[in-house]
């Protein structure tokens, strides 16, 4: 067999030069993609960690002490949003039919406060401990608020 030569002796140099240019463009494109991915990951991470509501409760357990039987009693748990995004109380799960919760329905802005008010209907005598679960858009997702005390008949007070 005879070797066939290319009609133009510079073809091989041209193909080699074209490949080098394409490789440089590919490398630059890859580096730009990697840098963009890194920057976006940093922005996402910092956003997730810094922009969030934080619920700071004045207290999470309230001790009524002795309270009269058949007289409903009310307590307000105060919550302050110490975070950087609006705090939303999504709902409140009550302990039983003897507790009636009400809460701040609109979003609590950073630095502002809201309340969860609980009315305890003291029909049954004796010691009690009632847990109210507050659902919120915080990292924790929920908080337990506790009411305790002793219901005594009015004759014993």
C-alpha cells in the first residue's frame, strides 16, 4: 500500500491548533461553571442560616397555684420574634376540652411580640398539668407550653 498524503501539508497543524483552542475554551467554561456553583452554594447556605424567625418565650411553664373550682382562669404566654424573618403561629393543639387557646393570627415581625392566650376551665378538682403545643414556622417547628396548678373547691379557699 502506498501512503496517501493530504493535499495540503498544513492540515495537520490546523487541526492541532483548533483542538488546542477548543480545549482552552472548554477549560474556561468548566472553571466558570465550578465558580458559579460554589458562589450559589455559599449564598444558599448563608440565606438558610440567617433569615429565619426565632421564637423567644417569656416563659413556657406557668404555675397558677391554687385556683377556685368552676371558675375559668386565663394566662397569656408572650412570644417575641428575635429572628430576621416574620414568625407565624400556624396553630395550637390543646391538651383537652378544658383548655381553650387563642393566638396572634397575623405574622409577628422581627422585634415584635405576640401571644398565646389559654383559658383553663377549672371544673375538676385536684392537681393539674396541661400541655399546649404551639406550631410555628421556626427551625424547631413546635413549642410546648405548660399550665399547672391545683383546683380547690371554693369552700376550702
